[in-house]
C-alpha cells in the first residue's frame, strides 16, 4: 500500500471496488444502503453507519484501515474511524463517487418504501 502525502493508511492509487456496497450487493444484509463510503486504503465500497448494514465502518475495523471517505457525488472529506475525527486527505483515484444516475438511497429497485424508518 502506498503511503503518500504523509498519511499512513491512505493509498491515493487504490481503485474503488465498484459503484455500490460490496456486502449489500453480495446479499449480506437487506441489500440496500443510504449513503456510500470508500476505504482510503484499499478502495472497498461499503454503506454508511446510517444504513442497515453499516458495512464501511465494519470493514475499516476488521481490515485495520481507519480512513474512510465519502463516495457520494459532491462530497470530499475523510473520516478516521479510529479517532472519530474528520481530517484532510489527498485526491483519490477516480471515480470519487458512485454514478450521478445511481439513486440515493440505492440501489434502484432494492430500497423499501419505509426506508427512512430503517435507518440507524
């Protein structure tokens, strides 16, 4: 893993694992998410802590990859899951968000009508 810009644990060259939550898409949990997060170390895409599956933070803890970033269009921030603080970080390899055409919550066709009641 590269350690550029003086931040160990962030690899700006790591490609995103896809356009949606890896675990939700594979059938782990209800199959939908509210917002997406990207692991800044390996590119793993997981769902946010408000989502039923909470896969992004689970990945960060299990893999020992503390830095997550938003994978939502127009958002540019890093979160350290160990210190629970926002911090600055380098530009990551594109794409930096899911496609604009992908709905939030998503994916299309999987979000229940009462999705707001199911958020954490």
